[in-house]
């Protein structure tokens, strides 16, 4: 059978279709749609920065439109999701717990996410935290008073917080719920009482195979070099060509690329549509920096010709675009970025910097698309008044400001 050949825009469309970002939703989101969106992505990365809505909420908004943010915490508390190190710290559908169990059983392979030294030198303290939870039930880090006189922050966690995180990485503790986005820890056997390693643990080879298949499915189409980043799988890695030979993956090509792309058989119909040029991206929306579409800088560059780097960890004087720039997706292309801040008390959504990519053609339709997406985002933040501080080009900023006035 002839292997399909896609144009680069068609490959983008296939990727966006798999991610739930091809076209606007036809109906208002329901609570079940939140879990389905996370299953579609495979994971939902967690980040706590909140100059705008925290990233997991924003990733979901890009796909669902307006929805009540508490739905996410409700899904976690209901046991439909769990938290663990997947791409990074992520919400993961609970049915995928077994795919991460081997990481918990070998925490020393998790790098900075686990401290063997802490576990060894402070074992009594760690056991005391575990016993506290066993006796007192679900516990927050804030339930332990700080006794060392230091200020907080990730660089200066109090001892109990360090112990909680070590126990979380080993799988002894799970996140039972969140309150005001603070983690509430509990014993794994209470959060997931039916799990039994002796009955449910898959082999490492089976887990590796399933993670490759899930990564390819989530991406819609994937070059071999993109696959391991999605779920941060470690060597030795499975060659996708092996899965093609087994009939577990499809192979296709993109114009001017020397290596193939891989597609999950569940997306065979989408692949056929993409190859025929029949997938039409019509959604315009704003993305989180931790959206799967852009979290792999190499993939964003190769697939969208979009050079994206999150600059919140860069000194202010060295930033090119801003503290927390949000990529702008418009009808299948990444066309710009906006550094925004929600001034919730004043009802103002400030666009501190709005920058279009070089070569982007501005038209009335383009302007309406971008203005509409920005206004929807501002309204969802309950900050309906958009204020543009700086734009490049400046003329585009003026057009947007007129459109949202």
C-alpha cells in the first residue's frame, strides 16, 4: 500500500485534530468533556504561575472554551485523575496509573525529583510524616508549622514538605485532592485502594510500548525524535519502525522531510483526510506555555516554524517577549505571542506585549480572529476590558484595540 505524503500544513492539521484544537467546539462544554480532553492529550501539565489562569486551566480553556475551573479539582477528588511525574508534574487519567508505577518503584532514576540522600539521612523524619498521615488522614504541607525560621519557596522547602515530595515520588503518597491549588496528600492505599502490584503491574517492555503508542496518538503524527519527550521515557527506547512492522503504527511522510512520521491506527481516517487536504483548521485561540503543542521546543520549531521559549525563568533584562508569553494559534498556524496579565480586581486584561511573527499577513479577518480569541480569554478571566501596553507591529495593536473597544 502506498504510504501517504502530507504537506506541512496538513501535518499541522493532523496534529491539531489529535490535540482537540482543529475547530471550535459546536456546543458548550460539559463536565465529562474535561476528562475526555485530558485523555486526548494523555496528560495535563501542572504549573502554579498565575499572572493569568494557572496553566492546566488555560490548556483546558483552549480546547473547551468557557468552563468552570473547579471541574478539574472535582475530577481529581473523584479519583478520575491522579498526579505524577509524566511529561513533568501532570494530572493523568487514573486508568494510566500502571504506566507510571515502575517510575515509583525506581525513584532514584527520577533525578532531581527524588532525593536518596534525604531519604537515607532523614528516614526517621520521613517515617514520622508518613505516620502522621496514617493517623490523621489527608494532609497539606501547610499543616506542618515551620520551625527553622526560613522563608518559603521551592528553593527553601521546610523538612516536612521535602518528605512529602519524596514520599510522593516513591508512590507511597498520592494527591487525594487540592484546595486553593494546594496539594492534599494521603496514603496511596487510601487513594487507590484496589491497586495491587502483584496483580496489575505490567512488564517494563509492555509499558514502554504503550507509552510510545499513546504519545504518537496524542501528537496525531510524530517524527521518531519527538516521541520520547512526550512522556519523558528513558532509554532504551522502542524503535517505532518495530511497531510499524507489527501493524501497531502507520507510517507516512511530509513534503521535504527525509524521515517518516508515525500515526496511530485510530487516526487512520484523519490521516486520509489530511493527505487529501481535507482537514481545515478553523480554531483561533490562545495557548498556555505548557500546552503539549508547544512544550517541546524542537517540535514546535519543526512543525510550526515557531521558535518558542518560556522566559519566566530568564532575568527580566534578558527577556525578548515577556514573563509568561502565550502562543497565539490561528487557523492552523502559530502566528504570534502575547505576554498578558489579568488585573482581576480592576477587571482589566492587560496585554503587556503583543508580538506577531515575522511575515504574518494582517487582514480584517485575521484581526477579527485574534481580537475574538483575546476577548474570549479576557472574559473567561472576568477581566472584560482589554488594555494593550505594547504591540509589534504597533499598527496591529491599534487594530486590536479598536476591535475590542
